[in-house]
C-alpha cells in the first residue's frame, strides 16, 4: 500500500525535506518527498502500520523548529508497478506558479554558531547558515527558491560547500544561501579612506568605536541598523540627533537572556518569543534603566536578542549589557538597503558604516510584538514573519488589497492563502510610497500573481486608495471599497477562522465612516461581507482636522467645550487662553472641524488634560504615555458613562475626572480609572449586544488595542463573562492589519 501524505504550513525552504529523508531512512521507509502546492508531498511505503504511526508522530513532533505544520492529511493508493527501492528527495517542483511558500528570514541557529568554531572553512564566518536558518525572503528574487534566483547568485559555491549542498544527510543539503570563508559574502567598510575587508579587523574596529561611545551603522538581513552602546547616555543622545528623533523609544539588543533578566521582567511566553528563530523585538516591562535617552519616560523597553553572528561577535568583545539597534533611516524614510542609500542617508554622520556584499532584495524592518496575558500580539509584522501566508478559509485567489495609509501593508490572495507584505510605513512619505509600489511589483512577480479584484479603503484620499484607483483605471479590474473598521474586524475574524457573525468592537484612531464622519469607536455586528453599526462613541469635533490627531490639547479643549465643562486653570495656563478661545470659535462655526467617534482621540484628550502630552512628537505618543502613566497596583473603579443607548458618551466620565483632578488625585490614579472605564464599557456593551443579537463571539480590533493594559484587563473581564473574546495576534490590530481584512471582505462579497 502506498501512503500519500500532504503537509501544509511553513514547510518549504526550512529543511523539512532533508528532515523527512533522515527519519524515513532511519525507519526503513521507502518512497519520496518533494515540494508541492503550498506544502510538501510524501509518497511512502511502510514496513508496518506501527512504523507508519511512529513515522507520522516523529514528523509532527521532531520537525525543524522554524517549520510549522498547519495541516497533515493522508490517503492511500495502490502501490505503483515500479516499487520504491529507497527513500529519495525529489527536486524542487517546477510549477512555480503554484508555490506560495517562501520562508521568512530566520536567526542563525545554535548548530551553525557551533560550526563556526569547528569547521575549518567556516571558522568565524559571519554569514554562516544552514537549511534551518539564515536569510530567505530578504534574498529571494524569483521562484522556485534556489540559489540562482536569489541574491546569492554571484557567489559561486566552492567545492566543499557544493558537496555539502548536494549531500542529503548534510545539515546544508539544498541550503540555498550556503557559504563559507572561501566562497561567500563578506563585510567591508571604508575607514579613514582605507577599504577594510578583513572581518577580524572590522570587528575590532567596530567594537572599539562602540566602546568609545560612537554610533555606527551596519548592514543586516533586511536593511541597515544604527548601533551604539545602550548604557552610554552620550552615545544614545548622538544617535537621537542623527535620527532626528525626539523621544520615540529605541529598541535594544541584549547580550543574552540572563543579562536581560536584570533589566526587564520576562515571562515564559515573552522568553519564548525572544528566543524564537523569528527574533522579534518584544516590548517588556523595564526593571532597571539603561541610558535614560534610550526610552525617555517609558516603563517599557523594546528588546531583542542577537540573531546574526556579528551580533554575538560584538558582545564577545564588549562589556555592555545591551546595544541600541534601531533601523538605519532618518526621520521616517524607509531603512537603507545598499551602500549608496546608506551613504546618502547617514554616511557622513556615523563613525563607521559596515557594509556587506550580499544584496538585499526585499527590505524588512525588525518585527515588534508584546504579550497580553499569554498571547503574543504582533504590532509590526516584518522580518521573521513575512511572507508566511495565512490561511484564509476561503478562496481569495487574485485579490489585491491595498491596505490603509499609515503603518501600511498590502496583501495578495493566492489560492486560499493571504500573503501579507512586510511592514511598509506611512505612505504620505514619498520614499515610503515608492517602497510600497516597488514591493507590490516584487510580490506580484514572485508569486506569479494575477490580480482579478482590487480592494481598498473607503477613504478616497488615502494614497493606497488612489493607487488602487489608478490600477483599476489602467487595467479595468473591479475595485471594491471597504469601510476601515469593518476591515479591522474582518482581519481578526480571518485570523481565528470565524465565519459566522460576530460582535466587533473596534477602538481606533481614524477611519472614514459611511456617513462621511470619521469613525473609530465602533460597536459592530458583522460577518465577512457586511456589517451593522450597533453603537458608537459620541461624535466630537476635531478642530483642525488631522492636526487634532497630532495635538492632543485640541481634543481636550474640544471635549470640555462641547460638553460645557470648565477648563482646568492649569490646562489653560499651559495652552494659552487665546488658542483655546480660537479653537472653540472654530468648533462653534464648524470651520475645518470634522466629527469623529474615534476612541484614540479620547485617549489623546485625557492625556493632555493630565498634562502628559499636549503636542505629540510621533504617532500615538499620547495614548502610549497615558497607558504608561497608569498605576500598576491597586483596584480602580470605572468612571460614570452614559452608555445605555447606541451613542456612548464620556461626558460623565470627564466630569468625574475633573473632580479627581480638583481633589489632587495623581495622573497614575486617573489614568488607571480611565482604563478601567474603557474596559468596563467594552465588556458591558459586548454583553448588551450579545443579548440583543444572540451572537456570542466578540472580536477586538483597532489601534487602541495596542494598549497592553487595556487588553489584559479585558482578557480578565471576559474570562468570567461567558462570552468568547478574540484578540488579534498574528495580524496586527493596527492599520497594518487592514489589508488582510479588506481581502477577506472582498472574498466574502
Ligand atoms: Zn543554521
Ligand atoms: Zn564555500
Ligand atoms: Fe485603523
């Protein structure tokens, strides 16, 4: 009897075939294994049923760490006439059209780190990799995935690498980026007008500069990083000048888990995320500060662990517990990719730029997540995650989703899989927009994607919507416009495979509603094709339009003015009476004052009232500061709300807050109560709406749920509520998740 086993998931380009080969050989199984449509196909003849069962168990339990199995199906066929005499690996499937599986970039594995000290041709080699680790997405140009179609093409394998590459039992069998000191990429730098290529010299030089408090730049997997000593205040300040970044926290790379433990609290899930081969930045609760300029005023710290050999090499030569590692760009430009780009953006301003000779085909930023309860929640999905497809649970083939405008990603539908692009950024930036269109072209080519249906946001002025319109006009393809918060909700639905209607609570920044107002505090009942707006936060005037999102004091004044509440003296003193009067006049005359129900603006208003942030220097600064301000311990009662009807008003809450302020209550107390108010509103409203509609599943989405305090509080409240709560995990709750939501709605229609 011939058994046909079909495995789907992240199983291509991660050493799965050699793994199956080894297990089969060990167990006396005959047959073959090869790549197949979005997965792997094993055809096998087993000596006994017992062996078959053990074989399958081993496949599921012992597979390479970086791989993940979504499904495994088996069926049987009569044995073919030409029986198998051994177990073999069949070569890559030629029909690249079918392949959606390109592996993400993975951190160097422990075996490779050990090979660096034992293998003669790889002693100290900084670009060592194997079938389980190393670059993938960042170097791939075309499919099928083999060396000729990656940026490793110019590097001809030396005989030794070639032998390893061709030997099925070698750890580097078919490792496309295989390389060694004789044949692979190298680091180089220009220093004092001398070109250095010796890795040891470069390492010594870089380490000396870092020790002396200099800022250097280095080319990594998906782009350049700035690096400096995270314990050296002066160095970090210099980096702030170079990046022209006022207060936005920098991510740091710690030497190892033990060192990190002294500086931040790490639970089991966080430790697992940090150590995973995807090596994201994990936001942690800080215990002990590094240099204050790393994360001014923050209780959290963005942390990652070394993931390239050079990172380990630095720490071996330095005493510092951590290095700042932040994307190599100025302001909000896309990170630099190559020597020319790096020199142009910051060549003159850093002490040293370390380049290397492996080209980056696809740019990726470091991914970012935090853990709520025991749930890892991605905030930025890029290196280590992209382009792993997500199962859509529906046909999405040919759908191209353009996403939103800020923290943009786009998505392509291939069969029944959603392929999300890497994190792109804010499209209003011209260079970022070019990155957006360029990445779209690359993905289209790479996946042999033929768009048949376009889908974008309802907002006509988003640059992503305009690009969609342009393409629709040029190609004649149908274009669907999807309401922003419905897309947020749908993204969470697809992640959890929810197909029946849900109650969706979307607390967000801004998104155009179908009544022409700006939504963002929405209680919806929706499925994958349509939605009903059951309730929303009260509309408030956003005096100055977009400016109000950058200047939280405007929302504070607008709330007080609209609700006829007194302006606290301290607030008036800070802002100035004249500006407030002017703003109130704008509101009364409805000049440049759209209406918004966005929860994000409420967070802004409270942050400003409490004196935490009147004008933000970067996106979402005010809500983050408000969250940071909230007291960690104690019980906090929610403020009063007017929440029974379909319009929820925070007026009573604001009245209470003013009272607390008058009583001299500290910001940490008021912020904690405000968070409790939001949480209780959401649970209470969810309960009311589930009773009203008979729908028992509740999904959360929208940028406000990047607030860990709020989400954790909700997880606890929902755990005892009898309602099922779904929190975005793999698809970010912010606008990075919009494209995936748009796609599933387009499929649903
Ligand atoms: Zn490895
Ligand atoms: Zn070699
Ligand atoms: Fe949004």
